C-alpha cells in the first residue's frame, strides 16, 4: 500500500502505481486505475518538463515526475519511487526496461510485493516480440481486423479500440488489479504480461464460439454481427446521417417492420433467411434514405425496436441519456468521458486534470526518501 496519506476516494484508494512514460494503452491503464482512486505517479522525460500534457484526458488524475532514465541518478530515483509502489506500468519494447536497470528482476528484488505490469503489442516473447507495430497490425494478426467490414470491401480501421484500448490498456488494468488481489493474499508480486494480440483474441471469444458451432462463417460481412444481417447494421439517411439498427430478437424485428410499414412485406417474412439478406438490406437502404436522421429518430423514439441515431463524438455528450447519467463531463472546456464502471460503495471522484509535466518531481522524490541535495540535482525547474 501507499506510504503516503491520501484523501482520494474510489475502490483503489491507498494503492500507489508508478507509470513509466509511454503512449496509448499504458497511459489508458494508468487512467483507469487513477479514475478508481489509485495514486498514479507518471515518470516523464525531462525534456518535456514544464509543458502541458499532450494527452489531457489519458493523463488525468496523475502526478508527474520528470526523470532522465538514461542517467544512473534518474534510474536510482525511479527505483526509490518504485520501492514505495504497489504496482508499476511499463510499456517499453521487450528488454528495454532491463537495459535501463528497471526490469522486473531488479524491481521485485527490492520490492517483493510489487505487481509489475508490462504493456506491449506482441507480448514479451514470440517471433514478433521485437517487431514494431501499431493497433492496426496487432488486431490484423489476432484475426479481428479481417472479420470487420462489408463483403468485398477493405476492412475498416476501427479507431484504436480493439488493440490499444480494449485489448491493451483495459486488459492491463484487469491484470494489475487481479495480481494486486493475489499479492494482498500471498505477499508476493508478479509480472503481468499484457499483449494487445492476446487481448484482441480474448475479445473474439463469442465469435470463436459461434464459429465452432457452425453459426458463423469465417468471411467478412455475411454474418449476424458484422453487417451482413439487414437487421443489424447501419443505414444512411437523406441528410447524410445514419441510423443504427439492432433488431435481432423477434419482438424487436417485428417492431422495426411495423415502424417502417413493412410488416406485411413477404421479403421480410423470414428474418434469418440468409439468401434473402442482400435484398432485404437493399430495400431498407431505400426506406431509410427517404427521411432525415432527426425524422427517423422521432419515429423510432419509444418503440421496442432497438433503433438509434448514430452520433458523433461531441454530439453524443448531449444525448439526454448520457446527460442524465453523467457519462461525459466538461472541465475547463475539455470534454471527456467520466470514470467507469461505477461502484455503489466506493464512488470515484471527478478526476484531477492532467498535470504539467514534471510538476510533482520534488514532492514525489522527497516522499521516496531522497535527500534534499539529490532532489535539487534531479528536479527540473518548472
């Protein structure tokens, strides 16, 4: 547990995490942990000291320390901070942390209860472990990218949700919290090897199950949840907007047809006749193209059809449901998602803004027990 007093609320209050720089999924894991009350100290490069965070949402809720990890004095200072931590987030290519003198062998020898979380695309071993890559590469090799998109078209790029965030940062956050529970029982820490390829594959569990029982074809755009089904896809409206149709179950499908005036149309009589799906989709393309998104939203509002408008990033924040639940909030003009999930007994506080890089170097180094001269020598002037 953290050795410093904390008034932070949240289920992870009292847990201290050290995050060694990094981009994308590592900071996302740090954000998730900080959102739930963990005290997260991020170690940044001194060249950035005094500047605003380049990722004001991903870096929220942290304290920032600027240290040169290529300088032995900076490494020793980082180790002193890690000595006080419950967990560590590291997103270097395999072997880099070891070469810096911050690998799990050294850290666990000094702090046996430490959970050492490692975030990579390919994992710590395997033929591609040292290869460069990005989200798109990891989800391609894991099999997810090839399952996305319409038949005969190039697979679309699904932002960086499958690999970086869901298969990476969220997987690492789960791994760290799981290992923290184990460490609390046993007193022994361990290494968490979180690879985006592994995390992407795990997210395909349902699809692999359907494939195994003959309910999924290993082809793009011909299945129930990949846009092949006319009752589970998006449709363009007359004003260039889109409606999302998810009318899978029989009552929802019936409601969809009723709203569209197609309840008696023989083309739609057999919902799961895959041979008829292309013609059904073409007909629905025509129907939805006849009205604006706002008009269709009004028509479907209150019906049990599972049909909703497709919103953009900023537009979604003003939807009445998201407003009512506080799914998004704005702080100092910055729109961002609120912490999730929600806990009844240990609610998360509104996250602190992302700090100026290096703003907390002096206080964190002092807390770690470094003497005043060392702190003065290492702390950047910010």
